C-alpha cells in the first residue's frame, strides 16, 4: 500500500481509499456493512466513488431510522 485515505461520514468510519501501485487507481476497502457492496471497487477519480459511497451510506442509514 502506497497511500490511503480514510472515508468517514458523520463520525462513522466506512473504509479507506487505497492508492494502487500504478499511482493512478484507487481501491475502496469497505469496513462498514452499509457500503460492503463497494468493497474492492477501483476508480481513477476518487471523488466519484466517494460520492457514491456517501449517498449509499446515507440512504441506508435513513431507511433504518425510518423503519
């Protein structure tokens, strides 16, 4: 692992973005069950994946607080 970035939303640790050996690709390591579907997804633009992960987490959280 060359470098990583913590993904934390509203005080909850969701996982980490890990820079791959090519220094262009980032891989998401999911640590929270609500975003497990994104585990090992790779992207070249970290912001796109971050937005998807945040949206998915917030929707999952909202559905559990409503029900």
